[in-house]
């Protein structure tokens, strides 16, 4: 069965953008998980079930990984690709749950 994460609607090719932004020959850091674009993720921002990935390099999310999929990365990389600025800043809203 094909993954449900391959099902999305888009006016651009997110797989092409993910490939375009993928960095080859990355070096792992012992203190972080490094993703396919070279971003280092601190363990305190990762769920407990994937903290064993610290010190590794994560492949592109095709079709998905533990926190994002083709459509999510495609949208962020599309914004970056369209930007004409020399500096690009984005933020993700943290979600807090209280009982």
C-alpha cells in the first residue's frame, strides 16, 4: 500500500524542492539530530521516542518522517525558494497542553 503522505495537492513540485535543498556530505553532530538540509535539532525539542536519533543525519522526508511530510517541507521550502531576501527567518508555533 502506498503511503498516505504521497497524497497532496500542489501548484509546484515539492519533491523537486526537497531534492534541491538537500545537502550532500553532511557531518553528524553528537549533540543534535541533523536533518537533510543541515538543520540541527536539539534533543529537548524531540519526542522521547526519537531521542535515540541524536548524533545521526536524517534523510529527506519522502514520504514522511517523525515530524513532517512532503507537503510540510514542500511549503516551507517553496517560501524560501520564492524569497528575494538574503536572510530568511521563520518560526513554528509551540503547542502547549494543560490538564
